[in-house]
């Protein structure tokens, strides 16, 4: 009998953590769902101009358009946890969210043996 209150409390705590996690994901998707353009790009921790013109346009329903591979491409995305974006198309790409605010998005990823960091600004258009 003494375990019933503990189990009940444990269930409530787990439920509230799950609800909070879902709420955080919704807030992240809401904030992410815009067009982001590159301000600075880094390859292996060195700033590079080769990423000039890079953009991501995230939608609220799991679609993203980007020119990360050199041409416009429509992909799908989902959040894994609260700090990883998994983009799926012809290949899978995982982007780590380093920072996300109303105006700035910093992403990090490994592509073809290189470490990339994208410092993005929300497009004002």
C-alpha cells in the first residue's frame, strides 16, 4: 500500500516532463519556422565565403527548402530531442541547434568529413 502514492507521484512527474518536452518542441518549431539566411559560415572552424547565399526555409509542418547541396531542394525535417534537426531527402543530414532566438540561428553539422557551422539570420522579407 505504501508504494501506491510513490507510483502515483512518479507517474505524474513523468507525465509532466513529457508534456513539457512536447511544449518545448512546439515552441522550437514555431521559432524555427521562417526563412534563415547565412551571415557567416565556417568549415573546420575557419570562416569561409563558399557558403555565401546559403539559406534554410523551415515550415511548421515538417518541410524545409534549402540550397545546402548547391541547388534548391525540398526536404522534410523533424526535431530529435530539443537540439537536433534531422533533415531527410536524398540523404540524411543532422544539424545541431547551437542557438535559436527570434533573429538568430546557429547550426553545426558534419558533412563529407568537414565540420560546418552556419550563423544564420532571420530573413526580414
